[in-house]
C-alpha cells in the first residue's frame, strides 16, 4: 500500500513546476537586465559627449553626438521590443508589481529623452542641467536592475545580479566623478566643496566595487584587477592626487580638462569588459539553473514510477508522523529513537525520501537566498536611513550619507548597522 | 503632446494588475491557512482524546475519540477539496515553491494518519509515541501557515498572518504543556527534568503570544486578555505553581491528572475565540485590500483618459529627467531647483504625477512589508541558529534554545540578535 495519495504526489510535483516557472520568469528578467545594462552604457557615453558639445558651445563633438544618439536609440529599441514581448503579451499577465512599477518610471524617462536631446542640440540647456537629467534617467534604469535583483528567487542568480547592480552603480559613480572633475578643470580651479564631492564619489565607487567583488566569480575578479592595473587607472590616480592639492582654489590649466576627461573615459570604457562578462555569465547561469530544475523534475517523475514503499523498522509507514529525526513534542528528545528511517533506503527510495529531499533542497535554497539578499537589504536600509535623516534634519543626500559614515567610524561599526539603528529608532508611519 | 508612450502607460497599469493578481493569490492562501487552522485545532483535540484513551488502556473516551475522528476527517476533507480547487486546476500553474513543498509534506502526513488511528484504537502504541506523531503532524501543518506568512506580499495581511501563526504556535505549546503535565501527574511524581520542560514550554508560549500581541489588532488583544482572566487560566496558574514545588520528586495524587487535563483543556478551548476572530478578520481584510486595489486601478484608468499634459515652469516635460526632487548627480544638491513640479498639479494631474504616486505607494508597501517580515526573519534566524548549535555541539533542540537564551540574558540582548550572531559567524556551505 503506498503511503501517499494522488493529491500529495501532485503537490510534490507542483513545487517543482513552481520552481521551474520562477526560473523561467527570472531568465526573462535577466534578459531585461542585460538590455538595461547596455542602454545605461550608451546613455553614459551620450551624457559625456553631450557635455563636451555643450561646453564647446556646440563647436565640438557634433558628429560624435549624432552617432551616439543612433547607438542609444538602437539600445532603447532593443529594450522596448523585449519589454513588449516579455510582459505585455497577455494583457493582464501577473508580473511583479515593484519590477513593473520601476519599469514604467524608467520608460517614461526614456519617452522624454528626445526633448532633452533637442535642448542639447540647440544648446538651450547648461552642461550641469543636462548631466543632471542623464543622471536621473540612468538612476531610474539602475532602479529596475535593483528591483530585478530584489525579486529574484534563486540564490545563485541573486548573487550575480547583486554583483552586476553594484558594478554598474560603481561605474555610474565613476561617470559622475568624471563630470565633476571636468567641471573643476574647465573652471580652471577647484574648491573644498568640489574636492569633497569628488572624494565622496570615489568612496562610493569603492563601496559598490567591494560588494561586487564579494558576489562575483573568480574570472570577474581577475578582469577587475586588470582594469585596476591599466594605464588609465594609474593616470587617473595621479590626476586625483593632483586635484586633492587644489582644494585651496589654486588656478590650474583649463587644458587639463580634456586630459582628465579622456583618462576617466578610458578607465570607464575598460570597465565594459567586466560588465560584458557579468551579463554573459548571467545568461549561462540562468540557462544552467533552469536545466537543473527540469532535470530534477524528470528524475522525480521517473522515481515516482519505480518507488518501492517500505515500512520502517517498526512496521510503521514512512511519514513525518513516525520520523524520529523530525522534531515533535518539545522536550522529548531523550525519547527519540536513534535509528533514522532513511538508513539504507538509498537503494529502495520511498516517497517520503523524495519529500524529505525536496524539503531539504527548498530549505537550502531559501537559506542561501537569504544570505545573498543581505546585501540588497542593507542597501535598502542605507537608502531608507538617508531619507529619514534628510527629512528629519533637512540634509542633502550626501550630508545624510556622511553623517551615517561618521557615526559608523566613531562607533567602529558598518554603515549598514548604523543605518539599521536609524531606521529602527524611527517609529513607522 | 503627451509625455509618454502607450508602452509606458501599459506598464503603469501592469504594475496595478500585478498587485491585484498577488492579492488574489494571497486571498486564496489565506483561505487555505484558515482550513489548516481548523484542522490543527481538531488534531489537537484528537491528540488529547487519544491520550486519555491510551492512558486508560482503551477503557475511557472510546466514543469521544470516534466522534473526534469524524470531526477531524471533516476538517481534512474541507482542506483537501480546497487544495484541489486552488492549486491543481491548471496542471502546471505556477504557485510558490516553498508553500507547495510544505503542503506536500503536511499532506503526506495526513495520508498516514489513519494508520496512527488504527494503532491507537488497538492500543498498539504508547501515549508518548502517539503524542509525538500528532505533534509532528501539527508541526508540518504549522509550517504551511508559516510559509504562507513568509510568501505574502501585502504588509497588512502579513502582519495578521504573523499574529495568527504565533498564536497557533503558542496554543500548540499549551497543548504540549498539557501533555507533559498529564504524564507527570499520571506517574504520581515529577522531577527536575520534567519541571524544566514544562517551564520551557511556558516560556515559549509567552514568546509567541508576545509576538501575536505585537501584530494583532485591538479586539484580538482584548479577547486574549479575557482568556487570561478566565477561571481556567487562574486554576492552571495554581497547578503550575504546585508542579514547581514537586521538582524534588515528592509523590502526588494521580487523580490530579484529570483535573490538570480538564483545566488545561478548558484554557486551550478558550483560546479558540481568539483564533476564530483572527481567521475571520483575515477574510475581511483580504477582501478589503483586494477592493482597494481594484478601485485604485479603476481610478488610474479613468485618470489616464482625462489627463491634461502640462509642461513644468521651465517648459520642460514632466518626467523624471527634470524633476528636481529626484536625486541625480551626486553632490549637486546645492544646484537643485527649489520649486517642485508637482506644485499646483492636483487639479491638472499629469501622467508623471500618477507615476510618482504609484512609485510612492509601492515604496510605502515594501517598507511596511519589510517591517512586518522582521518577525518572520527573526523566527527563521532562531531556527537556523538552533540547528547549527545542535549540529555543532550535538545538542537537543531545547538545549540549543536554552543556550541561545542564556547568552541573550548574559549579554542583555534579544534571542534573535544572539541567533543572528551564531548564523553570521558560521560560514555558509
């Protein structure tokens, strides 16, 4: 007599189907993340070229800008056709609210980028305002990648999405450092506040690169080390050191602006290698995970046909009711039987073995997922704490971050821990 | 010219559809939780009646047990027909892997409960082994409720599911305390180890009731206070105090066993009021939340037809690109415009207003959800830490818990914090 009903068997398989469906959705989200990544890269280049164009009152980079627009539009088209195919096939198909909401915001930003381009072409917008607009647009695209990492249900993919998000965020701060540095050199002098901004952006790059290094694989790490040893990185380090000496406002040759710009750009371009590796690996990994789950479903189905139902030593059916390894009455551990019913069952697998194996698989995945998600949760906590400090003390974002940083240093704690205290000590609305 | 494309509009709505679909799934899960709750209640009664029957060598409670079996089977049938309708309509419909996996384990337990009942009827199983089996089965059903709370995506419902789970878990420990107390009285003496077990179970009841009180509503709290002031609770408190004096093994009248059993049972039955309120409230709340979301979708659709697209003061389209309240280039806060484009737009709502409102709604929900989930995560951390300590130091579950408790008291920290340190200091596999 089998110790399970058909309904039970169907639920055992339903859990596997659910795992596969979640992985398929995740694979689609990863393809989206990859298109977002390329679009961000193109927009970062467009932001840079627009700045050169605007700074020269439309004298320089006119052709480059046009060519860049074509590339950005191509990346946008790829993304949009993917989005249409992916999420809007079934008019009211259920996706994830947060992911879809962040996509809507980013898309509306993209809908208006042609207005920005027109303003730039006609030099009707300042370089700073143009930079701001691109930064906000890129942030809205980065938010989609963050949400995709946040809603991913697989520990391995989540780790890689965390690595990718943090790498792109770090690269974005490198782009912003380039912009501020170019402004300083173009104005032929720096000041304390500008130097602080640059240092802050360098620290944030380091922060995100550290998280990237924690969650990426060996090869990505070695690619990153190669960019660190590149000429561009060495030269930028020298220019960074030079800027540090200029906080007193000493004048500097405006020509250095272009050198700074070229060096910073070539360092950022070098980061593309890492980015490409990360996105390619994401494709490989999602395919692998999906195959594993499909294979495991096939195995389950096969096993279900060949199971021999064995009773346990005491002639009791193999079930959670009589499994001495399962906690039951608290405090009865002294009464637990010492032999496990799973002993020697590898040859004659029972339905209960299959159930236990699946539970363990799910438990293991959840536990690994929680660990991978810690970095995401810490990021959210830091963002939330910054917002609370900004509202409570009328601070700017950088001021709020610096306050967290200062307290963390004083108390020898991590910024995330300090942020957690800020959030927990503020009553929820 | 509208500042958004049709795709963007569809994604704005898709986020709302996703919210509604998630709430519908959640409402289904809540109905399942409610059936699980009734089944647990019946099995707790069945466990108690079986113990009286077994302790009297089949002399007492024969009819009561039969009647109880009928009630348990009815609760089981309700649950099963619900499960079939809910999850297995579309053969391979995507549900949640973890929820479905926990259901499979609980169902296979239920599949084998008839064997347990036969053993009991024939008095072929000891009262302790029978209690163990029921405890394991109830734990497997409780695990489903825990997973349902863990996968719920709505902050309000999550709070109530956390309250319900902790209340039922507390009630289950009350049932286990009843069982151990009955054993002590029946054996006509207690000992240190048995007294410790009872105290441990009382502490755990308190722990779960505290969490329940934190997450339930006012009315549930007042219902709980009423059970606390009931005669049964007062009488059990006296019996608990009496047992404490008996740790030295002094003999006691075996007749007290029945008094203890009746008093503890009537306290547990009193808890049913709270349980019923909690489950009824769950039904009301899920319906309300769903209606709210549907209403909000309708409003969105209506608004989308009446939107007047206004440009901002500077003749710039209303979009994330030109919204000075949105962070862009880091360190540029000093350059931020001071007027918000949302000013005075309540009358002429723009598409961008709608987007911002939805983003804020999603952000708010996520933030509240994270707060509600903290209790769930702490429970998981404690369970994980216990398991690690059990494996590392060959401890029983209670020993592991007591070790956590001891460290928490010594360091004046919460058990969850100590558990977090244990988990974080153990390298992941």
